[in-house]
C-alpha cells in the first residue's frame, strides 16, 4: 500500500481514538474507573451477543448471515488483491465500487492486504468499536448536560453516566456489531463528531477543529448524508440562533456561489455529480405526487421508530433478526419514552447545545422517511445514541414532563393491537 494514502485514510480513526482517550485521561479516578467498568460491560455484552447469534439455527455461510456483509467481503478481497498486485485504483469510479462510500471497503481491504482474507478480524474490530459507543455517549452527554462532579442529593446518577450505561446494555448495538458491516463505525464517528462540535461550541480549539475535520472526512466515505445531518445542527445554530447570524447567511451565500463556480474544474464537478447521484438515487420515484410523497413519509414514521416489530414472529423457521428484538423492546420501553421527555424539556428550557442533537436527528429522520419509507433499522443505528442521551436527561429530571412516557406507552399498546389485528386479517399470523 502507498504510505501517504494509508495515513490519509487512517487519520479519522486516529482522531476517534484521541476523542476517547484525551477526555478519559482528564477524568477524576472515581469517574474514570466507573467508565471503565461500563465499557467492559459493553464489551462483554457485545461478545456474548456475537456468540448467541453464531449459535442460532439459521442458514449462514461461515461468518456471513446477511447479503450485505458477504458483499462487503467479496469486493474488499478483490480490492486487496489489486493492492497486492501494486495497483491502487480510484475505488469510487464505476469500474470499481461506483460510489463515494468506499470507507468500509478500504478498512476491510487493508485488513485483507495485511493478514489475508480473514473477515473475523473485521468483525472483531466492529465489536471493539461498538463497545466504545458507551464512553462516547458518556462524554457527549457530559458536554451537553454539564453537571457538578457529584450529582445533587435528589439525583443519584448524572445524565452522562446513565447515557454510557444505557448505551452499554442496548442490545441493538451488540447485534449490528456482530456482522461485517459499517454501521458501528458510522455511529462511532458520528458521535465523536458531535462531541467535538459541542466542545468547539464551548471552547474553540485548533486541535479539536482538526480532529473534527478528520472525523468528517471518515464519515464522508462511509455514509455521506450522515455528514450533512451532523453539520445541520451547527448550521441551524449559526443561521438562526447566533447573535451575528447575518454574517453566517452571507458566508452561506459565498459558499453556494463558490460551489457553482468550482464546477469548471473537472475533478470537483465529477465529485459534485457523484454527490447528487448518491442523493437522488435514494429519493422516491420521480412520478410520485406531492400528496403521495407526503403520505409515503407519514406512513413511514411508525416504521422508522418501531421496525422491525418485535412483537411479531413470522411462521416458519427462526430468523437471525430475532436477535434484534430484545434491543427493540429496550428501545420501546425505556429509550424512546424518556428521550421524548428529555427532548421536550430541552425544547422548553432551550439550552443552545441541544440544537446540535435535535436538528441532526430531525434531518436524518426526514431523509430516511423520504428515501426508504422509514424501514431503516440498520441505517438508524447512528441516531440511537442521540435518543439515549436525551433519555438520560429525561430519566434524571423528575420535575417536568412526567406524563410523556405514559402517553407513549398508551400509543404503543394501541399500535401493537392495531398491527397485530392487521397481520391476523391478512393471514400472516
């Protein structure tokens, strides 16, 4: 492999490691020890869930249970063989991957280049990164909901500790980390980028800005629209809430003009065309009417938050996605109701940093509804830590919004009964 490209593409993960290690070193011993225990708990659950999935009596080909991870392995091995032959092609071109999302293939190809075709190493890396979502959630919640070193007498745990703990025991993260897919890395980089944005909001730093640039670079070649969603938060703050917002509107205008002018350069024009293709390719059919598109999005809202429906077991042999069901119930009964409460409190009390979480979440939900009709249990993964962070705030706040979880539970019961009746009427149960 060429040395400079290898350094360039590994920089986001060096920044990710620094985002975890540097603030951890600054913790007092008691908190650092508690966070270590939570992280080890997360790692234990990830390993346990991995072996549970491998023990399921479902068809699989070696380490591959899903077509996506098999496809990643196939193309990454082909890329590794090219690299071993001394060829280093432009992977985003149609001749190779035909997409800007080359990041995960590069990671796997680098593993195969160094160690041979060993997908288990990629899965092990996924498990390790998945377990690190717990400290990332801890630091992000600590930045958005700063508290004194010791919680008040009325509060046993800080929001940061609860965010780390709930992230550690959320089985959905362990489920998706057990396959050879990119979503765990996306979630980790997204959360690290969010943490850096919050840090820069409170106290600007050149080193944190550089780390954020590397994180965004890594995200852009894993899933480009996650970068747009992440930057939507600070953009909304600067354009609508900052005291000098008119200057940022002017800066936005300059950026748009420069983007159009840059099309005279063929490489930049090709990159912009690929960006547009990646976005438009995910939109609903062009023939869909405005009212049809609106209905398409509205119908997808329950699917976005609730699918796969963990109360439904299809007739026939077991499916591997049944191992996602415990995480779904955790989402239904704890994360979503208290996240709604936490979001409501933040919107009422309006802490400016909450904009950096709420706007990216809203932007992502809109894009997922528009592109997939809400059926995105895997792609949704990078948003679940945001829900957990808000849920941690909802759990510690006893003074406001106490009925919101009850309203959610009532809706959930009605929806489960309505869906179960629909499935029964269609003869699927």
